[in-house]
C-alpha cells in the first residue's frame, strides 16, 4: 500500500473524509459497496489508488458521504452539473500578455434567467449604472432565490404593489417590509 504522501490529493482527501464519515455514519465498506452498487474490492481499489478516481466516482462518493465533490477533488469543478467554464483571456492590468485561465461558474440549481431592460438598473449608483443606462439594449440576468445566495452583491427586487423589478446593490436595498420578491443576482449579460 502506498503512503498517503505518495497518493494524489484527491485520494488523500477521499480517504480522510471516508475515515471521518465512517465513524460518524457507522458504515462498513461492505455496506457502502451495497449502497453504491460497487463491490467492496472496488471501493478498496479507489481508496488505495489502484483504480483512478474519475469524475463519476468522485461524484458518487461525494453523494454517498454527503460532501461537496470539490472537498474530494477541487479540480473536478468543470465536470460538475450546472458548471459553466469560461476562459479568462487577459487581466485588465496588462492587456499585452494573455493569461488564458479558466473560471468555473457553478450556479445553484434554483437559478434562472430574467430579461432585464436598462431601466431595471436605475437604482444602481456610480459608473456601472451610467454604463448600463447608456447601452440602450436588453440584458439577461441570471438570478436565484435570495435564500440560496444571501451574500450576493446585488438583488433583483420586486416591491409590493409593483409589477416591475429593479436591480439594487446589497447596501442600497429597500426596507424588507416593502419587498414582494427578492432574487440574488448571479451575473448579467448583454443580449
């Protein structure tokens, strides 16, 4: 058997989580194998790096252990459901050199898109608001229920008695007793 420091990080992470959850959840490898639909030997092979941990195995282990797959392997992000990969080509501090890094956007399953007109941004302050209002085009805004992302920087708010909704920055929200619907803004794109 390989020593922990010789194993890939994902296997070390899985082993640590497995050992912790085995005590907490009180299961054996045989019981886990039955629930996962694998043999006990297959689990042993994953835990000892005899069989490589692929994305589907990581997700299956994570679901069984009740943890985020990223806790097992932070590199799995691009294989997760609801994950969108975007290439970041440049850093605005130096446009003469490409950086070509990846950004992984993992939105809650509860997220959805709302068509937002420039007037929906009228409560934003500063240069961002001016830019949005001068670009006379519709936008699409990805939102989710505020409870799913309470620390968002902006929210799409419908006030009581109103049909329209407006985007507010977190620090400029109307009083809670005047809000009918509140959605966290995940990101906005020009149509």
